[in-house]
C-alpha cells in the first residue's frame, strides 16, 4: 500500500504541488471572504439611550462610560469587545464575556449602558447570551 | 443503390478522435449514474481522456474530443440544449482555453496534474459566470464557490494523477496507437 502511494506521488512534478497548494489557498480565501458573515467590524456604546461612542474593532482601547451608578468600563480588542467592569449589582453584562459576533449585545441595565457589535453582513439582528 | 456522390474518407486522425471521444462519452454516461451530494459537483472523469489526448496528440484533437463528448454525452443523457448542456459547454470551452495555455508551461515542472487542476478551475469559473448571468441571477450562487473550488482541487488532482499514470503506461507500451486501450484502462 505504501509503495502504491509512492507510485502515485512520483507522478507529481514540482509545479503540480504548487498548483495544488495554490488551489487550496483559493479555497481558503473563498471560505474566508464568502462564509464569514458574522464577523463584527465595529462597536456601539450607548448610555441612557444615547450613543456615546462608535468605534471600530481595529485596535485595543478602554472606554469609560459614566452612568447613574458609576463608571462602566468597555474593553475593545481587535475583533471583539466586552464590558470589563460595571457597578451594577448582578454583573450580567460583565459575565457575558467577550462579544465576537456581529449583532451581539451586552446590556448593563442598572447603569443604563449597552455595548453592541455591528457588521456589514450580520447573521443575526441581535444575540443574547 | 446509387453510389453516393459524396465520398467521406475518414483519416486515421478522424478515427482516433472518434475512439477517444467514445471513451470520454462512456465515462460521462457512467458518471451520471453516480449519486452526488450537490448539483454541479462532479468528478469529471471524461476529462482524463481530454488530458491524455492533449498530451499525446495535441490541443486541436483535445478540443475535438472534448466538444464531441459534451455534445454526444448530452444527447445520450437527454440534456441537449437544456441548461445543464450550456453549463457543460461553457465549462468545457473555458477548460480548453486554459489547457491551451497550460500545455505551454515548462514540462519539467508542470504535468497533467497542473493542467487538470487549472482546467477544473476554469470549468467552475465559467459555469458560475454562466449560472450567475443566466440561470440564477443572484449573487447567492457564489456562496457555493468554496465547495466548487475544493471539488476542483480534489477531482482535478485525482483526474490529473490518473491521466499521468495512463500516459506513463501508454508511453511505456508504445509511442502510438494506444487509443483503444485508453478507454479500457480508464474504466478499470
């Protein structure tokens, strides 16, 4: 069996291997560009119903949002965002962790702060955890 | 019976093309019996014959064999002038054009496998364009591109390897006249 496989392998020329690899790369690129609808490209932070920050997910940063109870800290990283800390009593929005899909929302109701991710081709209108 | 005024004398080349085309048609019909998960994803075994003809007898004969195969294959399967026929035809024409270029690549580096994969990509490319422009006027057809691309690589590789193997065996046996053996070998 092993010798048989080697037999087939001998039929490949160096350029053929390159063409196979290039073909697989085309597949990978096609998957990435056509099947990645859920990737977010921005985050919207609201406080008391008003948009206080609209950022892209390109670089890391911390956003401090004041609310009735205190300051909610939003952490942005490339491709994801989360509520890092919140003065609310139950910490639901903090415990949601990182949001990675377009349409995902974390709401800190007591402090009236919300974080939502936007994307060009979101698979969902909104996501709840 | 009055003798015909038109005398058609098939040249050896004509007979060779007919034999190769017959082998390709057999493969087309046999392949139609294989159930496939997605419409459009086919191994394209008949292209093995095209590759062999291309390597042994040149591009012109490969064009003849390929187009005859598309025509006669569609007649046998009842697909003639149906959408599937135009998809095969556009795919075959695009593959042949690419093969015409690929066959000029340095032989030392690029063998039948390269030609097969490049032709397979040309095939799906042309089919998707025709499907987008005419059959499914919606960008949704491109959603299947990754599937088709993967099929092109896999089946292109397999067909190319089989063609390379056949060429080696045919080359070892005799330098010419292995035409009838082609069909038999492929079917094994």
